[in-house]
């Protein structure tokens, strides 16, 4: 499958997906992607400033706002996962695995073009997750705020250049977030969620990071041979980012689900 041949894709489009002007969106991101640094700096200041502010204050409950927040992000992520995965499956079937990584049509294709842009923009409001941790005076992990900042920066940076691998990165993230925010919504609502569900989600995150490293390596190999548009700086940053995530999420898995059992054995 080549860019511009998306008309063979048969999934019905919603009106807002069909009317979405991705060229204007990409142009806006090329002109304004530096705003991601401003969002990130403000985020870090508010997070650590907020912790200082809450030090002498009682923690807030915020159960209902947390349920609504997590549920809204869960619904967004589930919808994004369904819409983008349907397009990625189409590319896999019609063009094969290599084309699914290298093809830029994900940024222009029916259905996927809207959800690619929505994915990138969503990384800014998702920073609001941390507000609940700060205001409820819960433990703030380095993994949490580091992940939020770097995903925001890399997503905005990559979308403006429409780099290869984006379809995989975004679809995987939508899928994992669909599970994660559904879990958060259930827990915030007071539902009993088995421990193995949390383990499954963390395992899915680790698998996502391993696949991210694999895709980045393949882009590096294939951009020398075929039309697999990217650039070395992007691949280096992607590889370092996914490797750091892999190590941090694996450490979190060990500390949360393996080490406690070892102590009680």
C-alpha cells in the first residue's frame, strides 16, 4: 500500500473524521510543536510546587472527579484504539508488516488521520492525571511524571515530521491506555479489581516498550533501503525513550508484583 491509496479502506467514517483537515493540523504542529516544552515546564513546576503547597494541608478525596476523569480518558482511548487498529490491520493485510511500519498514510488515511492528531493533542490534558496524585497526597513515582513529559515531547516532535512507525506507536498506546484508564475508573469507583488485572496492564506496558524498541530499530534498518521516512535524531530519541521505559516499567513490575511474594515465601 502506498500513500494516497487509502480509498481501498472500507471502514465507515464518522462525519468529524471525514471532515478533519489533517494538512492544516500537520502544518499547525510544525509551526507550534515547541509549545510542548512550555507545557512540560509548567507541568513540572505545578507538580512539585503543588506537592509543597499540599504538605501542610489535608489530602483531598476527589473520588467522583477521579471517576469521571478516568472514565472519560478510558472511553477516548477505547475509541482511539478501535479506530486506529482497524486501519493498521488494513495496512498489514494489504501491504505487509514492513509497509505497516514505513507507510506514512496513517497520518492521512481515512479514520486514522483524525485519531493520530487527537492522540498527539491528548498528551497535554493527560498531564492532569498527576493533579489527582498531588491533591490526594499519594506517592509520586519518577516513572509517572517522567513518562508524561517525555511522551508529550516525543509525540509532538514526531507528528510534525510524520515519521515512520507512528501508526504502531499510537495504536499500541491507545490500546494500553484503554486498559489502564478503565482500571483506574473501576478502582476509583470502589469496584474490586483482581490484582492480576494490574499485573496484566503492567505486562502490556512492558510489551509495548519492547515493541517500540523493535519498531525503532526496524525503521533505522529500513530507512536505508526503502521508503521509510524518518531521521537519525528521531530514531535515537525514540530508542532511548523506549529503552528507559522498558527498564522503569520492568523495575516497577518487579517491585510491585515479584518482590513482595519473595519476602513472604
